[in-house]
C-alpha cells in the first residue's frame, strides 16, 4: 500500500472545515447556558397627563401603537441590557387652548446597558418626543429624528449626550 500526500489545498480545506466546526460548537455553548431573555409587549395605554411648562400652553400627547421590550439578565437574574422597539407608532400632540394638533411618526428603538456599578449607556434611534431638550435642558417639546446617545455614572448623573440627526421644537407649530 502506497501512501500519497494530499495536495495543500485539500489539507487547508479540511483544516477550515475543522476550525469552522469547532467555532460553531463553541458558539453554541454560551447560548445553551445563558438565561433566556424576557420579551414583553406593552400596548401604549392611557394618555399621560397634559404637558405643561414646556410651551406657552398645555399640550396633550396621545400615542398609538405598542412597545416591545426584551430584557437580558446576568446569571443572577439582574437586568444588564434592555432593547425596545416601537414599530409603526404615532404621536398626536394637541394644543389644549386652540385644538390645533399634529400627528407624527413615533417609531424607533432604544437600547440600555447597565454596568455592575450602576453606570449605563443609552441609545434612542428613530422618531419621538423629548421634553425639555435632552441636550440643553431648554423648555419645549423636542421631536427627534435620528439618534441620541447618553451615558450616566453610577450616581445617575448624565456624563455625555450626543445627537446625530435633528431635534426640532414643536411648540411653534402647535401655537400657530
């Protein structure tokens, strides 16, 4: 019986197949021992109280749609990451003095990661309101189109905020 040496490309292919199989097996191990995330679907619910002190008039905010949250925990069951989405939601803002209203998309997602010391990082992407302005603290009903990212220290104090996209104060549009 004569042994023949396999060509180099054949040995390389077999090594790649073995490496791929090993990596696939290792990737499956953490998934098998990790806690399953908690998924919850929340309908928007009742309207919040009117927004006061942001515009020169009270504003009613009415949301339509659902919020879908997925919470990831560590082995002790402590939440470490929260993902949320708002698929197809809308926001209607109404000036309670004049009845003037505008309806806007309120779709997007958010992500929150909490460190073991209580610090965290948050990202909100898409469309939705902030009041007051999340960067400057200026009063108004600020409509986000884009992304806002913030970090907080273990005491809950904001250490950084960045916005890409736009923040537009809607008080002027509602007051006309």
